[in-house]
């Protein structure tokens, strides 16, 4: 998908807060081999490179994002293009902030990523679980209406994010230790409903924009009209749900 770093960063401060909550779940150990799945433009990945003695790889599928990220490269931090769902190698820490929601079949993906951990390694992930918010209901509804239904050839994308119970069970069934899974609501206050449309334009709407072509602005205008009716207040309270989870692979017994 053609990501727009400038659009994504319109709400950079709000999008950064979950990263630091996720980072707080990481057990700091020296000399970790770390991968950041969906590293984006790399600003936040730099904090992982600050772990003592660690070597960090930022992985992302978007050349637009990686073009920005490479400016942060150091001897201990490198970036490469790749598919996070097909991760290779062995890692002490698999970290992913707001990226795995773009990979399907989490019931298979999460155990597969867990298997890439070295003994004693940790996985720490944050995914948005805001897919039932009114903004998501409205864009799906609009995509199912003409003329957009025909333009999109019936395309709809539904978040593959599981319940917190499901993630906990996946790790339990994988034999993980120190399983932590919770959902947190981030209480954002945006200027108005148009700002909510701007927010989702940098994330959830990207696959729709890719298919809409010259009809993109028409679609956005339709969303703005509906959102103004649904959220007429100013400012708008925008409660954003996110799921955070962490688990550890047992260390080898000597």
C-alpha cells in the first residue's frame, strides 16, 4: 500500500503514546537482537536502539516510510524492506507498535512469530482495536454504497485483531511464560469530526484510497458529511482502543 508519512504524522504525538506503554513492558537486558515490525519512519525505533548493546533491525513493507527511516541508521540500527508476516531469523525481542493489524490470520501469525524467538526471548505488540468506532462503521457503510461500491469492486477490509482472551490463549497454547494482555483506551481530544476523518485517512483508509484513484476526494467528502452528523460537537472526544500484549519464550534449562 502507498503510505503517506506526512499524513500519518499529522497526529504524531497521539500515535506515539502507545509505543512508550509497549516499551514499558519490555524487560531490559543487554545485547539483545531486536526486530521492530512495521517500523514506519523510524523515529520511535531509535528508542529500541538505545537498549544497552542491542542490535536493532527496523522492518517495513513501505518504501515511502523506509525512505524517511534510513536517515536514522546507525551501526546498531538498520532498516530493511520486508513482509512482517514472513519474518525470518532468530530474535531476542520481537517488537511491533501499530503494525500487525495489517497482517491477516492472527491465530496463525502470532504463534509463528513466537517461534522466531530465541529461548528466553520476548514478543511485545500493540495493535489498534478501535475497529467498532463510529468512524469505522461510517467508512465501511460508505464503501458499500454507490458509486463507491462499484469503484471499489465491493472491496472491504475488516481488522484481523482478536480479543484479548484469544491472544492470551494463543500464547498459553504456545507454551509462553509471563503472558500480559490488556486493552487500553487512549482519550484523545480532536478539534472536530473532520479531524477524525484526517486521522483515519493516515491509517484505516489507506487501502481504500489505493483503490479509489481519482474518486478519493469524493469519498472523503462523503465521510466528512456523515461524520459531522454523527459527531457534531467541538471539540470531539475520540476514545481510541488499543490492545497491548507481551509474552516470553522459556529459557533453556541447563
